[in-house]
C-alpha cells in the first residue's frame, strides 16, 4: 500500500475582504499534490497567489474552501492540540531571515525554540541536537551564542532552515528562500537544500518567481496566474515544451548564463486583471498574444497535454506548443552569428 502524499490539496480557494468590503479572490480552485521526497515548485508574478497557498497549507491563514491534507490529516479539521502536534511535521522557511528571526534571541535559543514548545527532550539534549544541526548547515559551534545582527544574510538563512528542520518535518515549505541573497550565497543554499532533501526524504513546496531556480531543485513546476493554475508539468518537460502562452512569456524572460546565446523577450502588453473583478473567461486572455473570442467567455479547464503529467489551462495549447517560442533559442543553445 502506497504512503499518503506529504501534501494533498484539492479545490483550494482563499478569499479576503478588502478595505472597501469587496471580495479579493487570491486563490481559486487550486489542486496540488506533493509526494514524499518530491520537490514541487510554484512560480508566477507577484500577486499570483504563491505565498497565500503556502500559508493556507500550513494553516497560518484560514482557507475559504477546499481540502488540505498533510500526511493524510485534514488540516482544516484539526483542533488546536492536534494541529500543534502536526506542525512538527510541516515547517516553513521564510523569504527574509532578518525579519523572521527574533533579534533578541541567540542562535542556539532560536533553533531550539520549536523543540521547547513541543516539549521534546530535555535542555541538554535540545542543545546537542542544535549544535549537530548547525554543523550540518555549515556553521561553526561558535554561532550558538551569537545574535542575528552579528551574522550575514546567508548565515541567517541557514539558521532559518535549521530551525525549520530541527523537528524533523516531512514537509518543508520554502517561500522565496533565496531571493534576498546574492548569487554566490544563493547557490550554496540551493545545494544545501538539495542535499538535505536526499538525506531526510523531505517533501518540498518551493515558491519563487524565478524559473531558473526551480530548474535546479524542482521535480515538477506549477505556473500560477491571478490565483489560478495555468500549467503544471515535470520540470524538464515544462522547459522543453511549454503549452501555455504565459509560461512561454516567463521562460522568455529567463536569462542564459552564456551571453552569446540568442534570445528575444516575449513581452506582454496590458495589466493583470483585478482579483476583485475576475474576468469570466481565461484570466490571461487580456494579455495573451494568441487569445481568440472564446478565451474571453469560458474559463478553460486544466487539461492533459500529451499525458496526465503535463496539463495546461488553454484551449489553444496544442497550437502554443507548435508555435516556435522565443525562449527555444536559449534552451537549444543557438549562438549569435
């Protein structure tokens, strides 16, 4: 019998009330599964609903509708005691380590705090576990007695990761964990996360606006736009044969490390629609270079494209794949002449 998914989300909706009392549709009918040991990436522009999904998954905010199951347990139905016990198995690493770590606590206290709150082990055992974990993060024992202000951004993010892993979770949610770091530090953090995933069998939900980062760490990618899933596919399949115009636009904006690679940006005209007044059809229709009249009247379903593992919410998906995307030159390695 197969194990339950680390995360299983179905028909998730998260709506808020704006200052004027109108409903803001932040997340709309999102389905998402993360298997044990799998890394799934969420990508999209600011306001696409990525962080809202992350916080709803961990019940840091309450979902409006839908089901969220972590390790087979329906998160929304748990009382406070049961939810606290499950929190040891689901943890989050935030984007900004400077604001997510208490500046008045030492590193040792910060990392041990989840264990203390859960009543796990005694103080000596907690401290010993903290020192071992910090060493695995590539940090010396001397940081235990230091304060966040005395450390660099890269060190602080490693401490944030250590604090999330100290309870030995099965699911780790990472909300833009490298976006505030410079490139060299970012590479070290991504390498560390990949190693920890293999060592601990972690399931990861990795949230970012950078497709290049996801290509390094994610098994599957889900592309979001205005709180809805536009496309989902295995990582290399998404890069090789994107089936949604929005995905193609995101890929065309991905820079190559080789300055000799020819590329043209697939620019998008227009503005993202308001999450208060959602359009009746495809939310991307107003900016899509391939939109037809039908795109503006009926919302397309997330349908299989050449297999169940690749799905796109576009009525012209087959034509999109046949169209030569601008990013193809970059991916194929065509040089400037």
